[in-house]
């Protein structure tokens, strides 16, 4: 897995990734777009053969984009843990 910062300002983050599953970044994008402090979050597969993914986040006003992204990652991790627990509990009852 690799990650390169392609652009960074207080209100903007652009990452170029390789070896990261698209669905993980797409889920993070969805969480960030639900946040009122975010103007735009997007993810796109730049080339299907190389599996390069571009992830872009733009916050509103003077909101520090890194703080919102970290909070989004925390929320995604919490959802993932809750799902894992739910599946484990459900399968454990079978």
C-alpha cells in the first residue's frame, strides 16, 4: 500500500494511492460528504490496470481538512467494528 500527498492546503487534500481498496476510500468519501464542514469529497480510479486511486477532499471556509478527514476515518473504523461485532454475534448464535 502506498500513499502520496499530491496537494495539501488548510481546506484541501488530494491523495494519490496505490494498493488501497477502492471501497474503503469510497466509504470514507460517503462519510465525509455527510459532514456539513465538507464542500466536496470524491474518489476516482485513475487507471484500472495500475489500480491508482485519487482521493480529494475540500472543506468549507477555514475548516482544517485534516481534522475532518481524521474524524471521518474514526467514524469509518467505528462502523467497521460495529459491523464486525454484529456479524460475529449473529454467526455465533447459529
